[in-house]
C-alpha cells in the first residue's frame, strides 16, 4: 500500500446490491454516480470463481448467514482486507474471521 492511500475490494454481489435501489427507482443520476465510484482506481471489483464459491459455502455452513453475505465475507477474507464494512446485524454478530465494521454502530441513527 502506498502511504496515505487506501484500497477497497468489493464483491460483485455487493455491487449488484448497490445497483438495485437506483435501478428500481429509475434514478439515472444515482446510477451514474455509482458507476463513477465503482470504476475508481482505488476500488477493485472481485468476481466470483470456484475457489471463492467454495470458501463462501464454508462460511455459510459455519456461520449460518445468507449465501450473498457468505460470498461478501469470503471476498473480504480472500482479498486480505483489514475489515469488512456492512450494515447486516446478523453478519456483524457472527463473523469473526475478519473485523466487521457495523455501520449502524459507527454512523448511528439519522434524525428523522
């Protein structure tokens, strides 16, 4: 890592999840912003291959999380990430193979 520079690894599953809401809403501006973010030089989109799928199956069997969440955990672990950032309470409690930064705890509730 270059001093002061950070990289992010994102599973194709997480990429798909990010796209759902703006697609559902027909929000072209949000889709364009996401495309810009996801193609930034500091972000690597990690595709699913057989080895990653097998690791995800192991996480799913051991942690009893959804397949999608297991793929995201397996991606973070295989990519050598320092932490996994998410907002899934179940994953936050069950994942121990990598530090899990639970966004609701970090960001907190937003005022209405």
